[in-house]
């Protein structure tokens, strides 16, 4: 499949998405990292509630890093895997502090995308999705993030093998998707996955699914 043709078909259906919101100034890259860790395997509403609770409970990143881990887990308990995520958050903050002497991911701006992704993934508990989200949304780097919607569509549209792991989907899609449309295609595939090509009871009566999808309803 020609990726740009899929992109054009999604734009025709959903409209051109806005450009990537770059939020790395004033420590926002760190906030994006923590928020993305919280979002692992949970719905957006739970992530928003946990993020709000986290930043209401602690005054700054140092307080989060140095908090009692069990206490931190309770603060973010609305999300699943609260204990693991509390540990991941504190490990991530420690890694940033040891690298910079403070709490800023601004140094990633000066790295190429692969180098920056490797640095992030070296933090235990930070996988390809988390790293790609931070680099794409936080720094505007050409990085293609794969959430559950994007992974499902990538498989149904034949972009990756149906049995591919999430990590492999990240690697394949980052190679296949041109840098100039990585963020935009990510947004379009999420919109399509939420609105039409859902996990259950998909609405296949649309030109994108008719042309590209191989789910049970379409095939």
C-alpha cells in the first residue's frame, strides 16, 4: 500500500489535522513523559484524572521523584498498574535529573530522532509508544506513535502482519511513514479508529474502510 494514498483518503474523510503541538518549553517535555507513562493501557479519561491528581498532590518534579512510592501509587490509583507506573515515573525523573542536573528534556531537541528515542527507551518502563509520543507531541520530531487504535488499523489495513507485536508495529510504521506526515497520519488513524474502525462493531460504511480494511465486517 502507498502510505500517502491512505493519508489522502483519511484527509478526504476526516479533514486535515492541525500541526503537532510542541510543548517542550519550561519543562513540558517532562510533563509529557509522565503523562504518557500514566496513559499506558488506559483510557484518555483515566489518564486525565490521574494527571490532574498527580500535579495537585505534588508541587514540583523533585517532590514526585522523592515521594514515598506507595503514596505516589495511591495518588495515581485511577489508572491501572499503579505500582509499576509510580516506579516508572520516579525512574524517569531520576534519569532526567542525573542527565541534566534538573528536570528538563530540552537536551533531546539537539539529538536526532533515533538517538533521542534510544535515550528514552533506556529508561526501564519506557517503551516505543511512550518514547514516540514524547518525541512527536513534545518536540515535533518525525516519530510515529502507535496506540491501540493505530495498531489495530495498521493490521487491518495490511500495513503490518496481523501477528506483529506492538514494538514491531512501531519499528515498521516508523520506517514506512514519511517523516513529513508522521504526526498527521497518527492523528488521522486515531480519529478513524475511534469513529469508524472500532475494535468492536466497526462502522465500515465509509470509503477508507471499503478500500483498505480487511476486518471481518469489511471482508
